[in-house]
C-alpha cells in the first residue's frame, strides 16, 4: 500500500514537471521570469512528491505513542489468557491482511465502555465492555478486522494529511520521538483516532474488514449481528454512544454489509462461540450503570457520571488528549460541552494499570489455533 501511495506521488510530480514544460514557449526557457515560474511549479511538485512519505519505523513510533495515550486514559486488562486469545484471533487476521509484515499488537482496554479502535503501525485496541457484548469468535474477528483495515489503509495518516493538520515539509528530517514535529503529529493523530473516522473510511473498513475475516475462515454474518446489537443497545439513550456513534448511520452500514455478503456470496464459515466463551467471560454493563470520569477528576478512576461531547465521526472514544494533558484537564474541556449529550461509552472510567501484557505466540500456536477452529 505504501509503495503504491508513494508511486502516485512520484507520478503526480512527473506530470507537474511535464505540464511546466508544455506551458513554456519554445526558446523561452532561458527567460529569467519564465524560469522562475518553472522553478515554482517544480518546487510544488517536489513537495507533493516528498511530503507525507512516512516510513515504516516512523509509523510504528507514531502508533506506539498514540497507543500509550489511549492506554493511559483507559488502562489495560492484565489477563494474559484473554490477551493471548484476542492476539491469536488478530494474528490469524493479520497474516491474511495486506500488511502482514507489521508488528501487530492487540490490546484489551480495562473499561466498561463498548469501543474498539486502531492506531497506526498495527496497534489494535478493544475494550472489556466490547468483549462483553460480543457473542462468538466470528463477531470478535469482524470487530478486529474492521479496526485493522483502518491501519492497512492508513486512515489516520491520510486524515491528518487531508486536513493539513500537520505540515511535513519536503526537506524535513526523519521524525524522531523527541522532535516537535513528531509530538504535533502524535497529538493530531490521537485526536483523529479517538474522535473517529469519516464516512468513506468507515464504509471501507466495513467492506474490507468483513472480506478479510471471511478470507481466513470466519462467517461474515456475525459482525452484522454485532452491529445490530449495538443499535439495540443504543435505543434508550438520548444520543449516539461509543461504537454506535459511527458515521454513517448504523442502519446504512448494516444494509450495505448485508448486500455485500449476498452480492459477493461470502461463504458461511466458522462462528466458534464455544471457543470464545472458553476464554472470554465478561458481561456487558448497561449504559445506565456505566461509571464515567467525573468532571475535574484528577485520576483515571473518577466514578461520577458526567456529560461528554459526542464524537465527530466514526468509532470514536471521545476524550481528546492533548500533549501532556491529564484526565483532569480533558474532563474540564469536555465538560463545557455537556449540553450536547452524554456518551457514557466514551466517557467510561478506566482501570489503574496502563502497561501492555506481553504474550508470546509461536508458529506452532497459530497452526494449532487454525486447525482447532477449522480456519484457513
């Protein structure tokens, strides 16, 4: 994907160069004024070619920094068995994805809020609350595959680029962790990841995510069932909540997915409910009972429900952490928008431990997991 994107930039620069020369009358190339215009065109073409060429290590560093902020906000479930199981499902999907070479990491967040999201470089997060709402392994695979598509298609990076939120100059140096440019990019990327993606990105992730999950052997229907369950969960609320807050509207997404499953004749395959329940025993918390971060609370474990602003678009988490922000500062910012509605999924309090749980998965483990589930 990166190679194709960079190639497109280079082609664009070449076309700009060709256009510049075709605009110059024969014999006039030596005119200083015309030569200056050519130089300006070529400079812009070069910037279009060089800007946003983020290499693999830079993307990994960016994702690690964004993930750290998310983990600081919500905490991490410290259960190796749960993490290992989710990672096995994710690894099977990763190996069938267009970016199998990424060092994918799968993280279970310690919060009742129902959410899932991805950071660049292969950092995929799903909440304990979301696992409580999932009924089988095929549903989990659908959720993970959706989030993984945000990574494979570089939706975060492209959103920053499209919005011109950070200008990476044509002659920039390598993005280092301690550079102001890197910190700015982390801040903007975190906002995008937590606020959610736009309509086209969500529809693309739905389409390619279902296709990816089915390609490794998971039934496509369960993910649609999961989205329908989210819609039902949200019926009693006064505004869109968590995963349900995605744009486009949930019913449009469900309708498109059902048409895709039928139109592409995606094979009915593994559901694997017994294996899912062998490792996952969480129950979903009713929205009315979710404790949220108290406005002005200094810690991550505030318990008084307060209103937080609705997400912009997409599978949003909501509280946008700025560089160096504490939860207290974020809560004070979001509290000012309380009148716009309550999203208790996104405002849910988090757990106290922020570190990722290390897991080791061998090729033999993956092979055995495939055989047991009759996966491809």
